């Protein structure tokens, strides 16, 4: 699930402000990048993992 969230965010990053309804679009472009959502997803996952271990 975590990988899917990150991949979806990165693939969707060029279309974040300029939505598309096309079903045939480029998955990787020169504007593809990780976003703040990717960073926050990783931070929450890291925190939950530490919490589960009891650290």
C-alpha cells in the first residue's frame, strides 16, 4: 500500500494543478517529481513503524 501511494503521487504530480480526464497520459515526464504528500506519507509510515516497535 505504501508503495502504491508513493507511485501514485509521483505519477500524478505533473497533473496536480492541471488535471486531466485523459486515460492515455504519460506516466513519467520532465515534470514528474515527489511532492510534499510523498514526504508526509513516508514520515507517517516511519512514525507508525517506530511506534509499533515500541521505540
